[in-house]
C-alpha cells in the first residue's frame, strides 16, 4: 500500500528553524496538508494545499513542496511548537487519503 | 460555529461490532465530506474513509474494506461509522472530521474535528 514517509523525530533549540519532511511517489500530483497534534488533543491543520496557512496559524509555519517531497518549516521554533506533526495527502489510486507516519518535534 | 459531537467511549469484546456517531452542527451538513480517522494508543493517525453526506457515497482505505460501513442521516445531520469483527488492534480513539472544502470539492483535508471516541477492545 502507498505510504507517506516522515522522519520519526526532529529536534531543535528554541529560535532555530525546524524542518519536517514528507515523501511520497505521487506527491507531485496532489496537495499536501500538515497537522499539529498535542497529547490528548485532536489534530490541528497548520498548512493546507501545500503552503497555505489557516486563519490563526502563526506565520512561522511555512509549507513547501519539491518533486516527491513536501517540507513543513517552522522558523524560529518555540517551545509551544513541540508536538507531533503529520502530513496528509492522496494515495496512488487518486481517490483515497493517507497520513504520514508522524514526526515528533522536540524544542529544547 | 462548526461542531462535531461524537458518541462516548465504549468497551467491546473481540469479534463484536461498534457504532460511533458524529452529530454535526453549525454548517450545511450535505456540503462537506466527512472523514473518519483513528489513532491507536501511542501511534499515528490513520485515515479510515470518507462519506459524501449528500449522496451517501463512500471511500475506504484498503485495510478497512469489508469491515467498515459509513452512513449518514441527513434529517438529523449525523454520520455513523460501523466497524465489525473487532480485535485488540482496533482499540483506538476514533475521530470524525469535516473537510475544509465546501461544495464537495475534491482533494480537501479534515479541518474541524470531533472530540474523539475511545473504543477499547478487550475480553
């Protein structure tokens, strides 16, 4: 079955730039969306359609794509950004959805 | 405001079935896809499937084909997820989530989420 691959963990110091990647063979064909999830809470959409920020999401969250890879960049990461992050897109069938395995971001 | 209110936690025995409901309010129910997503303890998010509340058409992740049924009742703006032949691997928090794209347009993403329903499968 189709998979979106993310690194299990990323660690940065406060104020540094965090980059979380998501790779998939058919990513060039479909939008990628990104979610932030804190323990015990429902996910929050932080980037949709590759690079758009929903209302209320800080400008330090930035999404980009290049070929078969999408990247979520958090510029000047803050302690409160410490969370799990998941990418989401369409699979190779063109009709079904799939999440990446998730990346635990540590900011300390 | 958009709200999705799910049914409560349940404990089920292996082999049983579970039905989770998702009551929607604050928007036109038939204008947005509803996704179902689950998360096992300590694990990632898993997309299960999606229903078009207008037509009732559904799509499922391959691993759930034949075991999950998605339905809706437009008169009470409620969606339902039935999962059969439960095993311990099905113990998870189950979420319904409304798509971000109105007009049932393609390639949207879950945006508004329910509070989650904890389903525990144990003998």
